[in-house]
């Protein structure tokens, strides 16, 4: 369909612009076809059309979604050489991409994620941290989304990263970024619900309010029967851990 649309446009003597190619590249990216997206990128170059941030973001996104983080990084470096500034969404794609690969396994060349110094033994969690730091070095302030992505990478790395996860959460709150139910559930996976509840009280984070917000949103989507487990959990939970028990009871 994309080829036919492009051919009809060219047949009508309409010029193909960056927007044209971005539409085609993004369509392939949304469909998860990395090869087709790269093919349209090559055709953009052959047509002497200058790529922009949207072009590169689409390529990086589809490569990351396919698990080809090394290819996504190569695309990022090409973007920088073209003097196109990456935005927060671009960095977030890498943080989240490596977070999805993170796990308790030991680092090894099989991860396929080259570090900044060329070390092929970099773990996915370390790579997520590297991209978070690189984003901040570029002067881009992390939002709740990027903090949650990095917390997920630390969570998947296992108990050894508990202190780092707590430090990141403290930094998130200090920066003024508001935690979400996802933040607390992820942190709870590492620290435990009671420890997170105590940490929230120390930092002035109202986890019960977050639970209520999630309750309202889920009830609007699925109706009041979505919370039988939540209701029984909050009925027996001590006040200090009611919010986290509520979150843990969610499916």
C-alpha cells in the first residue's frame, strides 16, 4: 500500500518531501517492519532529501522494538553527525529498550550492546543507566517516564541494585517529578511494600492517593468489579501500608 501510494504521488509529479518519507518510514515502524523502514530511509537519501529528527526517531524506535539496540545506537550516532539534536523521546527509547532487555543474567557479549568505550560486555541495566546519564549530560531533564524506565531496569537487575533504586527514587522526588502507581510497584518489587511505604512517608509521597487515582481510572475502564482483590487487601492492611497493599493487589 505504501509503495502504491508513493508511486501514484510520483506519477502525479508531486515532490517527495521529508514529510512524505517520514510518513512512509513511520508507517513501517508502527508495523514493526525494521527492514522496510530502513529501505525507505535509503530511498530518502537517494532522493537527496534531508532527514530530520522525526526520521531518525522512527528508525531508532523500530530498531529498538526489534531488539536491535546496537543498530539503534548506530542510527543515533548518525543523527548526531547530521547535527540533528535528539529529544527526550529518543533517549527514552534507549532507556526503555535496555530496560526491556534487563534481567538477572550476568553481563556478556551475547547482550550485543556496545558501551561507550567499546566494551561488548556491558549489561542492559548498565546501558540504560548510560543513556539516562547521556540524556542529562545533553541538558535534557528527566521526567517521571524516564525515572520509571530506569527503575524498571534496576528492578530487573535484582536485589544487588536495591540501594541504587532507592537513591534514584529519592532523586526523582527531590527533582519535583511526581511518582506514579507504576513507580511504587516497581520500587516495591525491589525493596518490599513495607519499606516503600516507610520511604514514601519520609519523603512526603502519598501512596494512598496514588492508589485511589489508579482505582478511579481502572473503574472507569473496567467497572467496579475490577477490584475484588484490592478491596480485600485494603480492608486488612495497616494504615501505614494500605496504599502499597492496594497497588500490589492489582492484576
